[in-house]
């Protein structure tokens, strides 16, 4: 018996899309994510699409992002943006809130929270 991928556990593309949409909606609406929102510029359409594509593959589903752009090179692609402790923490809180609101399974949510935290900390490019 094979173990389901996180992509399958989360509910496939439809659920990943709902997660990404809620994440960016929260970022746009909630004052506690203001620094994170400011780092994303005036429009979010491209960021929404790219995070959706990336998360599908990262969770073990279709490789939409790498099919279009190759290796994600997350740190290199994010270097032009200031990512400090505040932005990291706001990203993590916003994603956790979005996971809760779209009903991500609690066990998977905890695993993803840990993985996101490691990656988000690695992405920091400033000490502030």
C-alpha cells in the first residue's frame, strides 16, 4: 500500500488553489500582514499563479512550476525582496491561517507548518 502524497491528502489542485487564493486574500485584507503585503507590490495575480503552480509540485502533484520555469531556485528568486523576521513570521502566520480556514487536515497542517517554517527561515536575506 502506498502512502498518499501531501498533494493527495490536501485534496488535489482544487484545494491547493483554494489555499493559495485564501492566503493572498488574507494578505490583502488583514492589517497584521501589512509588511508581507507591502513586499509583494501592487498586484498579486502573478504571485498567486506562481505559488499555486509551485505548491502543486512541492506537495507531490503536477509539476506546473518546473515545467514552466525549471528549478524553483527559491532563495535566488526572492533575493530582490527584503525578507526579514517580520516578513517571515507574517508569511507563516498568514499561510497557517489560510490552511485552517480552507480546512487542511490538522496532521498535514502541522507537517506543512514545520516545512514552511524551515524554508521561510532559509529565505531570509536580512537580519531585521
